[in-house]
C-alpha cells in the first residue's frame, strides 16, 4: 500500500478534548476522584420503556435491515411528535432516520456542499460540524460571534460575510458549546436572506427539546426548504444507540435516499424499534422530569460560576452547557483547564476545539451531572481559585 493519504485529512483537526479525557482517565486509574463537567452527554440513560422495547425487538428477532429512510412507524412517530410539540405538520416522506445526528449531517453535507465553496457558521461552534463540511471538500467559514450576538450568527452578519464563494449556512440552536439559541425572529430573517441569496440553511436542532425559557421552536415552521438535523441522543438520552433523523425538502428526498443506501444501508434496527417507545406519553413524562432537572442544575450553576469570577454574559437557554469566560484567571484556557483538572479534580473543556475566536479565553462547562456533584465541583473550584 502506498503512503499517500488523502489531502482532505489535513482539513480535519483532532479533538483536543480527547487529550484532556485521557489525562482524566489516567488520574482516575491512579485513584483520583474527579467530577466530570466536560463531556457533552446526558448523565441519564434510556428510560425503562425504551430498553423494554429494544429487548422485545431482539427477542422477536426484528433485527434485519430496515428501509434506508428508516422504519415507517418511526418516521410516522417523529411526524406526530412535530405536530404535538411544535404544532407543525411535517409529511413523513420528508423525514429520514439516520445513524445519529452525525450521519444526518454527513448526508446533508454530502448532498449540499460543493468542493471549494464556503459554508458560514458561528465561531464558537461544535467542531464536527465544520469537519463534516471539510470532509466533502467545502470550506467552513467561521465568523466570530460574540456574546452580544448570543454567540450566534445574525442576519446582518450573514449578509456582511456572504460572497461569491458562499453556498449556505450551518447553524445550531441551542448550540454546543454555548447553550444559547437564535431568537425566532432572527432565525426567520436568516432563513429568508440565505434563500434570497440562493443558499441553503441547515439547522442542527439536537438540543431543541432541551429549551428551558421558551417553548421548543423548530426552523421547520419557517420554510420548507430548511434542512433540520435532530437526534435521539440528548433529550431522549440515547447517546450510544446512534440514532437521529433529518427533515429535508421533498424534492431532494430521492437523492438523500440514494446516498443513505450507499453510505449506511440503514440505521440500527434495534435502536429504531427502541425509539418508538420514546414517544409514548409515559416516556415523555420521564423526559420532561429530566428536563426540569437539567433546568434546576442550570439555575444553580450559572449564578455559582458568576460568583466565582467566571464571565457568563449570556444565560444559556438550552442544552446543558455554560460557555464561560475564564480570562479573569488565565490567558490560556487550555492550560487553565489542565490546571483545574490536576489541582481541583474537576473536568472542564477549553475553547480550543470550538474555533479560534474564543480558543484562549473560554471554557465549556457541562452541567450534565447531579446537583450534588455540581455543588462539590463549585466548592473545589472556589478553593482552587482562592490559591491562584
């Protein structure tokens, strides 16, 4: 085999956070007790009805391939949920079930991203989003979007940065790492402007059901041309099951079906049968209780961090992250995160992965941990910061 790897690999950076996780694992192996506020994963796992549905599917032997677009019953359940939750009618024909939101983004980028063309996205943003664009030889155009814009793109910013190379925007609302959403009126303006400019809009809504201050709102209510990505990982607590979906304009469904057949064959059949149980009233009641628990944690951790001296200029309204300015303590967020790990025994993530604009000034703090652990983390941080 020759040693020439594809040049596209040069455009995909490693996940810096994984180095930190390795350090944390080594400390734990040595007997150190750590509090994890680093990883973007609910501390809740799939509720019992979901596990029961998976078990039943396995016992019944429903383990063959499904359609590349997903189980018809699951596509219908997702459509019903859009009506119940958002009051919008989404035809099942526009819903494609995927192997996680990652596969959904991969399919969307495979279909929409042209080599050499740019996709606008905010800085900070989730690193994999820009790497999906890079995988198809597009260019992620990261635009510094500060606290004054809720760490999000605005219609004015999109207009200002759109040029002959631009082909679309990739947004996330609520966002990882910031936990902030784009205001409905602003999103409506962005969608209209991008359409007028002849571009596409992809909106990652994987945290949408974890919106704490307003009712969940989907970009699907704005325009049928918007491509929306969603997942069973966050609100539905099914991270390792690898199941998500995307909603696309009717006219491109055959093209995406063709891609899905070739790239994935189908999503996990067991995960799909399990996910049917997510939408039962009793299961939704469990998820809503858990959502209330996330909100309680947010309402504790945000003021606590501010009191410690972190800058939190925008209260996160969704997901389970606080994007905190640590420049009062250090001008190197990466070194600061390592110090917090080694000296305070608390795992937090530096801004390095999320884009250059906030790489050295911010840390992402996840509150997907028990209130008791969050309180202990704050005690440890307080003790550590007093010494600095």
